[in-house]
């Protein structure tokens, strides 16, 4: 094992956590210690799956555990590993929702004892309703109550034309925004010249018929939509390429001390992306201003929702988690808005903010679940129903 962290609070149970699908990394929670495995990579690769298998076995060699934690998605290799190990060891396999785990990782890392409002932003994670989440405002209990949580608000859902393909081709997300605004007849004219008439026409038909167009609240896909609308990215050659290009453009506007234009905070960014379509593609300064406007709109909408949630739930702390917080323009704007309203803001420090840090949150939630007699009994009942 490669790394060992010491936590501010002692965990109420010993847990092996199998991590996420992307940037997979497992870990073992034991008392106030958390032992990390090496970073395995994405579990779509056979070598990464074998590495996880080996790491899980090595972590278990450290002694018995009380449970195995895993992501809510049933088809991940990490989930299958967890379920198989739990059955062999005779302990519960506990599923932890992806974005809940992002927030719980910070709660565990920093010993936050009181309930928090969590803002979890990333590309995708399976939600409890079976849809793809990724732009979430949550309430999460603090300390040993971190297994208690509630989804409070989320970014406006967008269609994913073509499913997972849309995550690799930002033009699809931009087209989805046009269609959602009743402007589907513009898709072929705007995107035909860059992707081909037939693909653009087919995408319009898919959206019209709602064929292979699942919905998502993903912040990552909203970044893709804005980048696609501004012509910064059509098809991505690498992960987060579109979001990085959008952030780079926004940073240029910040350097020019552009303050932007006032707007009403909202979790619905369709109008902001619609405005981006009207920016001249040959005007770099205008593109930078539009990119910054998008960042500010997302940050302010989320800040407004988090402030309302904090007031309703009597919380004084907001936790930020998920890979989108590698974006400094977004993070700094959001933190500033929250702090201006008197809220304390916590983000991961030594733990990665993305999926490579998810195992800590999974393990902490599972340990808290076992320590709660009612939650543990409910988990046992669910286990018996499955078998």
C-alpha cells in the first residue's frame, strides 16, 4: 500500500472501500487511519481491474473488516469485487451514492462534526433515482451521522444525446441545449458544417424522438455545452478537454479585469449557453467574456441554492467535492460568494477532490451506517431480501 492518512476523528467501524469507476483507488478505514491503495486508473481497462483485485486483497491482509463499501452503480467492477468479497467474508456490502461519498470524504478528512451543505460537481455518478447526477446540492450529517443525507437541489437536467458518446463530443451537449429551448431546427445549420450534415440531422431526430437521450444534471456536461456553443471544443481528444479550454478562456477575461454583466442566480443555465451561441467565433475577447460569464452563472446559481439550503437546515458550513473543483475560476467564485454570506467553506486538502478520493467517503459513510442501530438493521433487512 502506498499512502496512509491520519484522520481527526476515529471511525466507528473497520471498512474496506473499493472506490469509483474512473481513477479507481481503494482504501481501508481502521480507527483514525485510512490506508490508500495505489491509483489503479479507469476500470474500463483490464489491467486496472486486476490491480484493484490485488489491492483489495492486500488491504484485507491488514486484518478483519466489518463491511465492504462500494459505489451505487451495480455494473462497476469495483461493485462486483465488493459484493464478492463481502459474501466470502460474511460482512455487509454497503452501497454509497457517488456524490454523497464526495462530500463525506471531506467530512472524514477534516473531522467536520456538524451537518453540512454539500455541493458535488463532476461528470457523472449514478443517482438514487437511477439517472445520471453530477451537479448536486446535498444536506449531509456531520461526524458519525454522515450516513444521513438528502438531495436538496441540482442543476437543470440536460439530455445526453447518444448516452456516453455525448461526454466525448461537446457539440452534442450544445445541441441538446438548443433543442431544450425549442430551437432544434438550428442544430443542422450550426453543427452540420463541423460534424457533417447527416450526424447533425440524426442527432436532431434523436432529440425529437427522445431516443437514447437520457437526462443528466452533470456539471461536466454543462461545461461541455458551453464549450461547444462557443466553438472551443467539438470532439474531445482527452478527458475534460472542453472544460479546460473553457476555464482557460475565462481566466483570460479575469486577467483583463472583466466584471461581467449582472444576472439572476439560477440552476438553469440554458439561457447562458444560448447567449454563447451568439458570440462571434473570431472574437477571442468576446469568447473569453462569455466563458467567464458561464463560470460566474454556474457558481452564483449554486451559491444561491446552497445559501437557501443552509438557512432552511440551520447549517453553517458548505463542503465542496467532485472533480469540477479542479477548476479554479469556478471554485474561487463559488467560495467567495458563500463566504460573503457568512458560511464556512471546506474543500479537500490532502484527499483528491475527484474520484481518486472517493473511497474515503465511501468508507466513512459505511462505518457510520454500521454504528447506527436503525440504519444497520435496515441494511440487514435489505441484505436478507436480496438473498
